[in-house]
C-alpha cells in the first residue's frame, strides 16, 4: 500500500529530485551572488552566463538520470515523460535567459536577479513535471508562479510591466484558490493526494459519479485552465504578455505553459481516467471555445506581443485536444507539440527582441513593414516561425508534425475526438489570417521611405533565432528522433498491486461511455 | 531510346531527380542571391541593371534540365503496364507509418510532362516581366515546381498532403510580391480558400491512415495502394471523408461555387503565376479526384445523390463560367472564368465514369493547361507593352501586332474547341462519354460550345479587330523572338494534340480504364457489402 | 453488304491502286498552299519586337506602315498609292496553283472511278488512329464514294475558278497572301468535310470551314461591322454544331460507332419512325440549319456578305453553305426512316425559301439580294433532300453552285468596277448599292450577258441548269405528297401529304418571287440610266480577263449544267438521269425506301407541273420587267426612306433585332447583373467568403472589446467560466 | 461535523470570490484571495478528520506558499503604486484589447 508522502523513503523523494535540487541550490547561490554586486550590465550578463551554465548542468544531469533510476509509484514520478518535460523546460530556460540578457540591455534593465528568477521558476516547472502527488503539483505551480509574478514586473521603470504583473498576480492567486479547492475536494472524495491512488480508488470504489469528485475535477480543470490560459480563463494572458519584457513573455508563453500542461495531462491521465465521462464534455468545450476565440481575437491584433499571446491561447486549445484524447498517444503528441511550440515561440519572441528599440512601448506589426528589404534573414526567420505556429509543412517545419501528431492522437483515441479534430483544422485556417498577415507585411508591403532599419540584433538573440529556426526546419523533414523520444516519453503507471485483484470496471456510468486508461493502453499497440 | 534509358537506369532515379533538380536549382539561386545581395538595390529594376541575368539564367538552365530529364518518361513509360512505374519507396518516418513513395501511372506521366514544359516556358514568360527581386522569384518558381511534381508523383498520402501544401507557399509569395494592384487580397484569399479544403483533407488522411493500420505492427499506413485495399470504413464515414477530400479538391479545381478565389488570383498574379495556376495547379484538383477522392471512396463518390450533386455543380460551373466570362471587362478575368467552365468539363468527365469521358477529362486537363497557359502568356505579353488588361483599352491591334494576333487567334480557337485543335479532342471525348451515362447533363454542357465561342470571339474581336482607334495602341511592338519561342511549343502542342492525340491517349488509356473499372467494381462491392449491413469498422 | 465491306477492308476495292489511292493529296494540296501563303503573310508582316518590351514604348518603329493599311484593297476608301504585297507574285502562283492541281487530281480520280464501272461500296482509306478510346475507335479516314466524288469536283472545280478570279479581285490588297492562305485552308476543310469517313472527321471539316468563313468574313477586320459579321457567323454556326454534336452522341450511345459505313449498317436495327432516330435526324438537321442558313439560323448569311465577294461566291454560295444538304444526303439512310424529321426538314426548307425570297425583293445592296437568294435556294435544296429526293437536292446543289457562283462573281466584277470608279474620284459612295448603279450594260457587256444567263437559270427558265434541278425538286415533292412514307406520317396531327402539298405551294410562290427579285436586280444594275455619277462613269469597265475568264467558264456550266441529270420529258437532250444513276449506290436505297414503291408520276401531270413552273418563272420575270421603272430610281444619298411593309422587308422582318432583344440582351444582362455581380460577387464572394471572414473578425472584435483592461471584468469572466464548467460537469 | 465544516468553508470561499469580484482596491482583493485560501484550508482540515494527517500537512504547505505569495504580491502592488499613486484597480487599464 502506498502511503501519501512517505518522506522516509529517500529513493522516492530525494534521489528522484536530484536534478531539481541541483537547480534550486544553484539558483540560491546565484541569487546571493547577484545581490552581492551593484546592478550593472556587466554583472547582469555574468549572472546570466552563469545561469545558462547552471541550466546546462541541470540538463546534463537530467540526461544522466533518464532511464537510470526507478522510484515506483511514489509522490515523485520518475519516468521519461518527466525527463522530456524537463528538457523542454530547460531548453526554454536557456533561451529565456539568453534572450533576457539581450533584452535587458535594450530596455535598460540591470537586475541580475532576473536570470535567477527564471532558474527558480524553472525549478518549479521541473517539480511540476515530476509531480505525482497533488501536494507536489501545488508546490510546483506556486514555486513557478511566484517567480514568474516577479519576472512579469521585472521592468521597474515600466508602468505597463507593473500593471501586467499585478493582473497576473491577483488573477493567478485567485485561480490558485480554485485549484486548491479542487484539490481539497478530490482529496475529500478519495482520501488521498497521490495521483495513481486517486485513479485506483475512483475505479475501485466507483467514485466517478461522486459529486465531491466531480466538483473537484471541475475546479482543478479551472485551475489548470488558468495556468495554460484557456478561454474564458485567458484574459490575463494578453495583458501580462504585453506588459512583461519580451524574454519573460516568451518564457511565460512557452515554458510556463509547457510545465502546466505537463502537470495537467499527468493528473488527468493518472488520476482521472476513470472519470472521463465527468470531465470530457467540459474539457472538450473549453478546447473548442479556446481554439475559436483565441484565433478569432488574434485576427484583431496589431501588437505582435498581443498577437503571440492570442496565438498561445489558441495553441493551448490545440493541446487540449491531446488531453481530451485521454491516451498516451495524447501525452506523446503533447510532448512533441510542446517542444516545437517552445522553439517557435522563443524564435518569434527573439524576433520581437530584435525589433525592440529602447523606450518603445510595444512592437507593432506595422514595424515589420517591408522588413524583407532591410533585414532579409530576420524576415525569413519570422516567416518560418509564423508558418511553424500555423502548422504548415516543410516551410513551417516541425510545426506541421506537431499538429499532425495531435490530430493522430485525437483520431486514434479510444473515443475518437473527431469533432475536436475538425475544429482544430478549421480554426487553424482562421489562424492563418493573422500569421499570414505578419508574413504579408514583411514581404509584400514596401518599406516606407524614412522608416529606420531595426538595430542589429544582439548575438544571443541571433543565436536563439538561428537555433530555433534551424531546429524547426530540420525537425520538419526528419522528425524521427524527437518523435521516437516523444513516443517513449509517456507517464508511467506503476499499477498498485492491491488494485490488480479488484474489478476495474466499477463505474456508475454505462461501461461504454467511460473509457479507461486501461482501454487506451489496450488500444495502443504494443511496440 | 528506351534501351538507352534502361542502360542509364533511368527509371530508378528519375522521379526523385525530378524533385531534386528544381530544389537544387532553387538553392543555387538562393545562395547566389544571398552572396550578391549587397549589389542589388531592393525593389529596383534588376532586369535593366543586369542583376536578373544570373537567376533567370540559372532558372532557365534548371528547368531545361528538368524538362529533358522528364522527357525520358515519354519513352520509359510502358503504356501496357497499368501498375505504378519507376517506383521509389524509401523509409521516412517509420513510427508514423510514413514513407517517401513516388511512382507514376499514365495520368501522372502526362501531368509531369505538362508541368515541366509549362514551367520551362514560364521562365521565358517571366524573362522581362519580373524586374524586382528576381533571385527570390526564380527560386520560388523552382520550389513551386518541386511541390507540384510531388503531388503528381506521391504514392503516400502523407507525402501527397505535404506536397499539396508545399506548393501553396511559393504561389502565395509569387502572387503577393510580384502581383498586381490587389495582390495582397488575392494572395490571402487564394491561401485561405485552399487551406480550408486542405486542412479537412489532412484530418481525413490521418483518419484513413489510422483506419488502414497494419495489423502486424499496429502502425498507421499511408501508402496509397495499401489504403485502397485496407482502409475499410463504413458508408457514412466514407461520405464524410469523401466530403473532406471533395472540399480540398473542389476548391482547387475550382468547382462552382468554390471558385471565387480564382478570378482574383489569376488577375493579380504575374504572368507566370497565372500560367502556372491555370495550367498546372487547377489540374491538381482534378488529379486529386482521379487519384484519391473517387478511388478511395467509390461508393460515396458514386452514390446517386452525391454523384448527381457533383455532376450538377460541374455542369453549373460549365455554363456559369462561360456566361460570366461573357461579360468580363478584364481579359485575364475572362480567361479565369473560362477556366471554371473548362474544369467543369473535367469534373463532368470524371464523374460520368466512362472510359471516354475519363480519357476526355484527362485530355481537357492537358489541353486546358496548354491553351489557357498560352492565353495567359499572351495576355502577359501584351500587358508588358500596354500595362492594361482591360479589353476595351485595345481594339484593332491585329494590324500593329500581326504575329501576336495570329498566335492569339490560334490559341483562342483551341480554347473554343475548334476541331483540329487539342481543345476539341478533350471536350468531344468528355461529352460523348458522359452522354452515355448522363445524357441530360451532357446535353446541357454541350450548349457551352456556343457560349464559349461567343465570349472568346467577342473578346478577341474587341482586342485584335475593329478599328484601331486608340493612339496609344498604334506603336505597340510585336512579339519578340523570345516570346515566340515561348508560344511556338504551345501552338505546336495545340495542333499536335488536335490532329494526332493517339500517342497521349494510348499512354493514359491503361490508367483511365483501370480507374473506371476499379471504381465501378469497388462501388458495387461496397454497395453489396452495405446491403449486408456490414458493421461500421472503427479505426 | 457485309462481305463487300470486308472486301473493301481487305484492299480489294476496285479503286485500289488507281488514282484514288492519291486521295489524301486532294485535300493536302490546298493545305500546303495554306502553309506557304500563311508563311508569306506572317513573314512579311512580322517585325520582331524589342527584347525587353517593357522598356519599349513604340519608339523607333516608324517603318511599320506597311502593315497598317490592311483594310484597304477593294473596300478601302482613301487615296493611297497602290502598293502590291511583296509576295503577291508567288502567292498568285501558289494559291490558285494548288487548287488547280487538286482539281486535276480530282478529275483523274473521277475518271478512274468512272472507268471502274459500278462501285457499290465506298472506298475507305484509313491513315492513322485519331482518337482510340475504349470502344470508341476513331480513325483519320477518308471515304470516297459517288457523292463525295461529286462534291469534290464541285469544290475543287468551282474553287479553282474562284481562286483565279480572286487573283484579279484581291491583287492590290495588303493582306493578299493572308487571303489566299485562308481560302486554301477553307478548301482543305471543305474537302475534309466531304471526304471524312466518320462523323467526327466530317465535323473537323464542318467546323473548319466555319472557322475559315469566320476569318474570311472578318478579313477586313478593321471595320467593326465586318468583325461582327464574322463572329455572328461563327456563333450561329456553333448553335448548329451543337445539334451535330448531340446527334453524334446519340448515335454513339445507341449504335456504338460513328463510322458512316458502320452506322449505315447498324441503322437497320433502328425502329422506323422511332423517337431515337427522329431525334438524331432533328439534331443533325439543327446542324444543317446552322451551316446552310435555314430558319431560324439563317441570320448570319446575309451579314456574311461583309467578306470579299469571291469568298461569298465560294463559301457562302457554292460550297460551305451546301454542306447541310450534303450531310442529309450522306445520312439519307437515317432520314429515310424518320418521316417526321423529314417533314420538318421540308417545311423548314420551304418556309426559308419563301421567307428569304420575300426579303430579297426589297434589298438595295446587290450582294444582300444574292445572299437572300442563296438562303432561299438552300431552302429548295432542303425541300429536295428532306422529301427523300436526294438526287434532286444534290442536283440543285450542283447547278446552284454554278449559277450562284457566277452571280456572285459577276456582282464582284460590278463592285470591283464601281469601286475603282469611286476610288479614282475619291468619292465615298456605296459601291454595292444598286441605286448607285444602273445602265452598266453599256460599260460591262460581258458581265451583263453572263449574269443574265445566271438569272434565267435561277429563275428556272429552260434550258438553263436551274430549271432542271428546281423542277426536279418541286416534282419530287409533289410526287411524294401523293404517295410515300412521308405522306403517311403525321406531324401535329396533320398528315405528311398535306405538309408536302403545302411545301410545294410555297416552293411555287418562292419561285415566282425568285424570278422577280433577280430580274429586279438585273434591271436596276444593268439597265436604265446610269446613276453612278458623271465623273465616275468614265472609269467603269469590264474586269480584266483573269476575272472574266472564270465567269465565262461558269456561264458555260450554267448553260449546260442541267444536262447532267436530264429528266424523262426532255430525253431528246441526251442520256436521261446520269446523276441519278451515278448517285444510286449512295442514296438509291434511301430514296426507294421513301418512295415506298410508288409509281412514277403520270406524264400528263408531270408536263402540267413543268409547264406551271416555267410559267411561274417567266411570269415573275415579266412582272418585274413591267412593274419596275429604273428611271425613277435616284442614287442612294438622295433616296427617301421606305415605309410600311417595304420597310419591314428592307429591315428583314426585324429578325436580327428580335434575336437581339430575345436572346443576346437577356443572356448578357443576366450574366452581368445576376450571375456575375449577383451570384459571384454578391452571394458567393460577398456573403459566403468575405462574410465568413468578417464574421471571424466580428467574433474577434467582441472578444477584444471584452478585453477591457479592467481586472474586475477579467475576474467576472473567470467566475462565469467557473460556473459554466461546474454546470457542465454537474448538469447532464 | 463534516458537512457543517464543508458548508462553512464553502461559504467562506464564496465570500472570498465575491470580494474579489466586487472590491476595487488591490490590497482588499488580495485579502479576499487569502480568505479563499483559508476556506480551502478549512476544507482540508475537515477532511483530515476523516482521512488522516495528509490534509493537515497540505494546510502547512498552503500557508507557507500564501505567505510567499503575499510577499511578492505586495511588492508588485507597491511597484505599481509608485507609478500610479493608486491601487484602485479601476484606474489600472493601460493594457487592453
């Protein structure tokens, strides 16, 4: 019998958390160092470099830990899903720090601790990736969020930054309360906070219809929905993205979302597969409305950061399709998607960073007019990134495969998600309206006379841009390696031996409307 | 000839080579452009400054090589063999069941040859009309070629889809950057319109690949032949899937009422863009019907209701396109609407489902590619001189530009379908074949022989004939040698295919017959299976 | 039948190895001429443009005036230095030369055929496979039989004469080689039409001649009226071609073949008078009505006079317009089993004959008179072939080719002379209006004499050619009205017999009108005082011999043409019914089927009919000669406009205007207003396409309005979302 | 006992929600959020009566996290106050659209 949070088993906690702990510890040390010296550009950069190195070390550690260590069904998951999410998060971390070093220079931000905050947020994300207990989930979310609240308000000279941070903080805390309440209710319904135990008990005691559980699931859905910016819990996102420094925005749009989604899908796959019929309607509805509204409002945007914000909302909708599939196909698809999405988002924000001038309030699409004639490579990169976000084959590189994988997962699910698939493809067409608008402005409008060419982008920005674009394009032709990893990176269900003897199909709902993970796994061919 | 081709292992490398050559050419031009960019003033007149010489020269050379390489297919293709030929089958993404499979049948061969020929000529048509950013232009043209050929060659549905989308982007840029006044609107409309259809097709392809999962490995499989045999879907599902494919292809064809992107795209695109759109891209839609939509879902496509609806739309398109052409003030738009009419014939031929009508549809595809391509070239040439496409801005210019007039007249006759030109062969076969199964539709479609004569003759009368009453038309120079070199191959094809189409028909006969018999047989088989209430097979 | 066919296929046809194996060269020679003349034309006209046309704005191209003046020639009205085309000499040799060669070859084939004795089956030459598709096996094949032989003689014979005439008529035209190129091409297609061994090959010729007609009518394309006329001819012809196509489709769908021979063999399986064969025949006749200018599709032919006059003679009188008659004779085996269709053909023919004749009565343009006359005469031919009197119809086709070509060429000479005269003085008068002529007999005696011969012939005065052929048609109709399969059929509840009698009556009346308007034309043109003008008058003279020569030959043919099919009552003239015997293998069986074994008309009745016809002809001439006073005419510019019914006739019953109002305007209006602006731009593009884009933007706009920046709003939306989710999971 | 505790905590939670919705002062809104968190804590405690110590452990975590959150949150509010001289949320709407 698994007990909740048995701290006496180091293998389940301490050892399993070594990479996270290294990152956290390192971040603490860097925090102290960053505070030791007065604020200056040089200091900011050196802390940044150190942060990147730390993130790199952590990544090496993650790679070393992967496939080496088995912890059983404890509060910390030790599976490929976690490691892959860690890698995606750390990749984002490196990009974010790199961009933020350049962006800080442009905006006159000298706060060296910004990089450390990113590291701290990342450690929260890594915790989320490995969380198999609702307590850990909560801790991860909060660790991540508190750091990001601070990051959002990083630009102390900017009123917009402060406003964004305030909105993020208040609404974030508000929604955390819902999440927490949901956790409490689920705990009340099942008596445990361990995900796999919840799943097992729901099945064993036929709790799928229990009002406490259903309400708890719904509130947790809302809590996660806020973190990943689902409509109608999305309203903070455009404002916060707009106000925060571009590098932080990228980090929020990509990594925060990736980590939240990782926890989201793990909770849903491990804890709530047997309450499928309870949550599926609401979740699918949120996915549909998110895809539609996100893309539709995107059409109205002229500020690139807001445009990318709505784009990220729409992408959250697409990812919800993978969750709605309620299968390991879905989680693999999500991993692949998150990686590509992280690359594309950081790439796009790198362009924003490259276009930012000091003292400029916001980068508007009009600033891109005729970019092709003055900064052809930048325009080319942006076009690729836009097409990647659109999910266009070859020219959009891996963006297409990401969508492809999600579609495949949706249609291959135990209950094929045909409606969601159709909404996904149709709203993709809507999204073409604004992605192509960006491309059009860059290539098809002549640059007005007298419009200054953007300053030459910083080296790190260009590096981020090059890496993301090249990776996207390469993965767009040969996705094999990453796709194989993503397929291998499924959450592991360490089935509780006490549950195996019990009938699995206890449920208040009719049997065929309540597909289970077990079914999903059976449907998944053995490979 | 075929012995020589065998000795160089032609059929083993030709298909990938056809894709690689243009891409390599594009890469060379791109790199050249990137290296020499500082010398070119962006947006400047690169023809006058000589910057354009390198890219267009390279493009011409690449397309010439491409054409010569593809020409071997004429001999290496074995008309007696109805299977896939020159197949290459490489692994691509094994875990998703995606392979890189190329192959040709009689239909694809002709389409490939048409494509390589038209693209070669398109360079000639762009020679002086594209004056800015020539490096990018020719590189995009080459990429576009690879995409279009990929669609014709793909035997893997995934690959088909990828290629289908790949050709969209270069065309989007070609219209959007080098197009006319309303190019931005037109290019976006073109892109979105096409994408609505193709995204649904993507979902359908995924569904099919999953439905045809390999029982041994559990992997989806997107191989065309495999899906044809193993993707068993229930009749309702099949109708939905067919609907998705239908939309994708119907937009591309374009069938009434999905055609309104075409006039805008045609009018705003630069000459070569219009030519490629009309000559090749529209054919991809009908090719899609022949290759995918109909054979994959014969029972759905040929179910009485759906079939009648499609035939009705086709015939409406035929008549409607012709009538709307009648009143167009813009010659390019006129030809665009006439394409709606012509492509309606193709759809009629395909869905009438007789050997004659299908062969006729294929001929119309080729003929329309040649004649309408030539028409757009001619419009482009006169546009370069007078900078107007409005019919009323001309009049009587046959006196000033006799060679242009001669060419335009011949091409017009071909488009009208005067016997002895290629246009007649296709239309005649479509109609005579359709009449056997769908006499009423064929009858209505036949009335268009009258309207088509009316709109085209009226148009060329107002351009070439009547009195030369506008002073600015009095000193328009006639076609130059390069332009003649572009047109003469097309005119030669017009006459050749009108007088002696048998070699082409023979090469396509196997594929067309196979299409008809296979669809017929599978339709009946599926209807019988349905009657026995076969359970819905879930993927 | 079948063994014979096989014998033919096996190459044991009696014509095998004779001159007939050169059959392919007959059409190919004119085609060669087309290529050469076409090359002359284009090479001389073409000045290569600059390599970069965008930069060139017409500078440095002052040397292209040579090509500017194409519109002049016979029609031009400016003073200009006559400058012959640089290739004029070569064209003059090649153009008529190829035709002459072709005619000689045709004659050789004719003699080979004549010498070979009775040939029961057509001589079919297959050259290559044209459209082999499934069970449709279309070959590029020629078929030589007595009918096509006869047509070939007419085409190449009359064609050669007209080519020679053209050398004189067109020599100063800047488009001289182009003219001959078109003319040669026309002859090529016409030969294809008559030689084709299956319907589609015939159809190539069928549309090909239409195309050439289009090009030649619009030869002086700088004048909008000419270009309009060409276009109109093509489009109206296309209406007919629609019928031809449908007939082919019906044949193929039901009989599975389109070869004449095979269709003839398979036609025996068709039900006599059945709906299918009637439909086929009616659709075929629609084709004929278009090509041969019958009601309701005759409207293009009068306008077609816009072309050069020799073109009118060749295409719009002698050859192309008779293609419909040829087609019915060729497919007589179908028509003879569709009596209802035959009634339709006869009636349309008869109505056309009288309708066009009545319009001819009031035309002032000399060519227009001849044009309506042609329409009217074609009506006669259809009465003939429609009533199953195939030989009579074809006979009239041949004689009409002679005398109408003569009339047109004669009128060409007149116009040529008038034009020259006006040209010398720089006058801008209408060279074709009879009111400007008068008394030309004194200036152009040859033309006068020859045209009178033709007039008498067309009026049906013995012993000229027209008399025999027209009489045979009228006699044939009368006989069939008495007894035939047609007489037994019913249309609209009226017996075929009554229809045929009615047709006969119309034919008689039309014959009277024919004599009248032709005499009117001759009197106004050649007799009475001259109205050309004092200065101009001295320049009037007969045309040069290159033009008058062909006229002479045609005059002889008009005189003697009737001899080829001498009727029983005139057996003293020579061998009776030579043409009938010659054509017997082709149309004999069909004719017999229609006659259904009826006895010959009684000699008494026959003499009566002939007498009536002659009376009518002479009466018509006398009526015109006595009632018309050329002295009262004034030149065109001084003439007062007609009123009343005369004006209706002059304006051709306003048929063109009615077509315009009933067909053209509504179609164009609907297309523009409803289809293009309404459906296309409004409904599909505006509502569906841009509408859905707008709708998406509207949704986005609503969403972004909600995004007010107010934290309170955000919290409210969030809580509403919470309630919705809670509701969704709890309420089922 | 359990139903009463749950009901009470639910009422507290809803009060907190309404506070967030209605009040316009950033500090008070934040206090309302804290109220909601404490409502949840109450729920945990109530369930801990049934299931054991885990719920109580959770409450400690929540309290700690709330404290950390408060620190960051107040800092943000102060940062904004420096710019705007107000913490009234109605006046804070630079970012919208």
